[in-house]
């Protein structure tokens, strides 16, 4: 518990046995529930996660968004915190993010990787791609978001019922932010974190995923929003 709130951390993983150990060994004691969504790993990711006390849920249909939606369905905390299993997001910043979340009195807090202070953490190509996608999202949805592709968020689990989350792939990261900033009932905030270089194999295809994410933003903007 953190100041009366039950916390659930959700971590999607695909062959992250090296990184997930580093992540879970640093998990703060006040986190009540850790859910690792194993997205069809062929290494020891699930075994390592269980050894550290995490609840491991298998999702054999590949997809970043698919993994998160499976994890959300099993979460029981008042507040959900997300991060990757590759040790690129700062686990020790969870208390800092929770303090910001409560101080800013928001429902969804995005952890921005910018400015990137570790030059090894993100290549120039990835920086440019992220900035283009963030600018496109800000332009299309009339709200400045510094890092539309960040995978570390803090939000109240109750807001999920007000979101229409469809993406199964990498576009899920921007979609959940779009759903937050479009809904007047959801208070959105953003704060910077220290992002570092990942452990293990890089799975992101910058050109393919970048173009798909840009097209998804346009499609999301033009789509008719469901009522309610």
C-alpha cells in the first residue's frame, strides 16, 4: 500500500530473463501486486519472474497492447503502474512518480523519457522518430504530450472503464494516452524520468512501428468515438 492506495505493477515481457531479474529485485516493498505478462517467451522469463514472487500470466498471442489488456484484466490495485521488463525504465522512481501523481491530483500520469540524459539509452534515429510521433499526437488531439511513446504510466484502474482501447500492438502506448487526454473526466499529467539503455535483445522495428503508429494516430483521430 502507498498512502492508502493498493498498487499493481504490470510488466509485459517477451524473452526478458536478463532484464526482468534486475527489475524485480529493485521492486519497492510497498507494491502490493506485480503482474508479469509473458507474451510467448522461449527463455526463462516466466521462471525468473515467479522466483521473485510475481504473478505470471501467459499471453501467447503476440502484441504489446494485447499483453497489457490481459494484464489489466487481472489487476486488483487502485492504481496501476506500468514499465518494461528490459530494465530501461527506473523501478526506483515509482515512489517519486506516486508522489507526483498524488501532488498533481491526476488520474493518468505519463512518465516522459525526454530530455534523454543517458546518450546510450536512445539512438538519434529513435529520438527523431519519437519526437515526430509526439508532435503528431499533440497536433491531432490538441494537447501537448512530450513523450507519446513512453511505456511507463501511473493511473487509476477505475478510468479503464472510460477508455476504448483497441490496439494490440505498439500503438497501444499512444492509444491509452489519447483516450486519457480526450476524456474530460480524466485528469492527465506528465513528468520526466531518467531513461536508461535496455538489457537484452531490441525488438522494436523503428521504421515499421513508427509508420504504423503514425497511421494509427490518424485513424484514431478520424474514427467516430463511442458514446458513454
